[in-house]
C-alpha cells in the first residue's frame, strides 16, 4: 500500500503551490505516494488556474481512509489547518501572513504524523524572512520541525543522484562558524548523518568523507587549528566506535577530484562549503533532507523564488525528487536495517 505523504504549501506567495501541483502529474510521484496537500486550497487553486491544470481538490478530515478514497476517486485531498483559508495570496510578496500560514501547515503535518495518518512530510520552500515576520524564532523549517517534533538533535543534508552532503553547522553566519564548531557538535552531526545513511538509504556500512574548515585543511596548523583541535580528535573517536570516516580533506581539492560512489556522503563544515558544489552538479534535482527527526522530512533544494512566483515557469524537478526520496525513506524505515535503531 502506498504511504500517505503530507505535502505542505510552503510560502503561498512563492512557487510552492506551483511546484507541488506540477509534481502531482509525475508518474513517479503517483506511483510512490498518496499525496495529501496541507495548506490553503485557494493558493493551490490559483496556481492551477494560472497553469491551466485540472485540479479537483477535496477538503478532507485527517483520516487515512478518507484521504485514500478521495485520491482513488480522482480528487486531490487537502487538509486546511485552522486559519489558513484567510491568508491572502499575493505572489512575489513576502508577508507575515504567508509565514504564519506556512508554520500552521508544518504544525498540522507533524500532527498528521503523530496520529499515524501520514507517513512522511515533504515541505515546499518557505521564506526565512516571512517566518521571522511571523514571529518564528528559528532560522528555518529544519529547526522548526526539530522543535515541533521534540527531536533532541538534527542535521541537514542535501543530496542529488551523485552526491550527498551533510552539514556540521547549518544556517550559521560565516563569521560565527568557527566558534559554533565544537567537538560535541561535530561528533553529534556526523553520527546523525551516518545513522541516516543506514536507516533511510539502507546502506549497511556507510563511507563518509569529512572536509576541513580552513584552506588546505589548516596546512598543519599554519592556516588554522580547528582541524587539529576539533576535527581530527572527533574522527578518531568515531572511528574507534566503528564508523568508516576519511579526512579531513581540503574542500577545494576534494571536490575537484570527487567521483560519485567513492563515498556515501560528505560532511562539510558550513553551509556554502558543501552546498555550492552540490547545487552546481545537481541539475536542479537536489533534495534537502532533515536527519535526526523522528519523522521523514524532505524538501526541494531551492527557495521561494518570489521573482517568478505566479508566472507558471517554475521547475518541479526538485519537488518530484523530494517526494520520491521521502517514499524511499518511508519504505526503508518500515524495515529493520542492520545497525540502526527501530
């Protein structure tokens, strides 16, 4: 039986509604999940009108059988969290109301997981500025989902067909990375990424490459000491626990020589260090994965794209990949992968 995937609207003024609706036409998506849209129906309907797409929404209760029946009958099931129907839709405009609507969709989706109605969450992009305008005290959806789900620790990965990148620090300003990067944090993030490779991808013995923080990985301490003081000791500790880790590597030379398949994932020390090469090679099909959560969560690797919102030109490729990957994770979590927690 196909799992039910809660697909959130994201920022209703961005391209979220458009890429969600376009993705529902993909045979890969239709084969892998029963989609349950979470958000204001008016925003989805507006996008369907702009795109001239047939869209037959049916507002449903959070009941799995009702959702499956609506999908079988040719409707798109939609759950509207309280209050989102009043959110104005203004494509291209960053607003507190849209940020609040996105938060309510996330809250509703976590509730759908908790009740057993849905098996995973795929989130459309949200403007971090809109979240801040709405009074949300987290940098992004990853951290908000951590709070909503009660997860103690979380890490962020972006993946494509040929590369998986996990981040030691997530949405940290560059001038704060060195102070945030500690042994406990790095140890925690690498362990979470390794566990995700086992549990979600089904890789029995993951091989992970770890990058340095500084140019030339510190050049023996002449260009920075974080490799000697923090990264090397953490790698030694985790290797002693049985993890297969290589590095720390100078980031520029590593990616210049990178060949898919040599490692199962790469751990970068900060956001742009890992995500620039990934997005350059992903061809618009990268996926954001939150690891460490007690639930499956994926997302496209792009933002709200306010500049093209409402124009019908958004590419749904990343959203399609995000939904397909969520379906894979759901299947793998239903199995007992050796070396993982139930």
